[in-house]
C-alpha cells in the first residue's frame, strides 16, 4: 500500500482554494445579485414585469405627440377610479404644460420619457445623463412631481443607459403587454390583446392613440370583472431588495 504525503506547497494551494470558495459563498449569500439587474450574457435589463402574488397590474401612457384624446382618457380613468402612469417627453411638456398639470391633479404619476425622444443606444454617457436630468427637471418645474421612473423611447436601451439610471436612482421601465395603439389597430383587436394581461403585467398605451379611449373602457371593465386592480407603476414595482431575472421580470429578495 502506498502512502502519499501532502507537502507545504499542496497544503498552501488547498488553503487558498478553500478560502476563495468560502468568499464566493459568502458574497452570494449576502447579496446574490450585486446589481439591481441580472443579465443574459452580461446584458443589464429594465423592469418588464413584476412577480407578485397580489392581483394587480399597471397601465401606462407614453406622451410624445398630440393630446386630442388625453382629456377623454383622464375622464375614463376617473370613472373607473383608476390611477396610472404617464411617461412624458419635454417636447410634449412644452406644448401641453396644462395637460401635464391636469394629469398630476387627477392623481396620476409622471414618469420620464426623455427630453427629445432620441434612441438612447446611440448616445454617449454625457448625452444620456443630460436627456434624463433635463426631462426630470422640466417635469418638476411644470408639475411639481418628482419623477423617478423612466421609459426609454422606442424601448431602446443598452448597459450604459441602465447603469446610469441605477447611479441616478432612476428606475428603467419597459412593458410586458403592448396595446399597439400606436399602429391604430381596431378597438376589438386592442381589447383582445390587452385583456390577456394578468397580475404583474405593465401595459403600454399612448395618450393620443386613435382607438385607445374606446378600448380602455372595455379593458377596464374586464379587469374589474376579473378582480385585477390597476395601480401606478411605482405601486407595482419593488424599489429595494429586488433582482431582475433574464426575462426582465422583477422579483423581491424579501422572504
């Protein structure tokens, strides 16, 4: 029978390996997701949807053109006692400051949608920061609302944008259900698409879609019948102790 002796060098290597394994285990235990996002191939993600046991979802409206149908949308939301999130662009705020004030006065929250509606994947860090902060400032100056949600125009984002949002304590938000109202699809088709939504979904509308108001009536009726509560996005998402999985679904770390 052979007897093997472990020398000093082998003992040192084993000790170093053991310490490294222990450190990794401790880091994963204390903070399994070091960023507010996780990644797929190191890609940082915004919130597309929220994992929740509560029967609630969020409706949002992007505003970057027109306001013809905004008052009717607000009246419908009032009728069904629903509060939502409006993402506003500076170029829209400049044209419709009174509409923006009315949105806040009716109890809805404001999200950022950029200053000039650019493709953020084509901007450098300085340009991104300016777009975000200028938009945030104009929302504050006109409405008094402190916006900390942001939806990138065209849904276009990259790691640089998400990282800057994280640094500025801004929550980047996408959507899990697109109404396609921007394509002017029929009311019936829009209702069919959106009523597939369920708890945790974030729905995308626009404030001036041709068939959005009519579809909204039927959609809100459907949600009410199903016991689904519509809330502003800030009341749906987790703002601390969370992670985002590879599908863009936000989960709480709290047990």
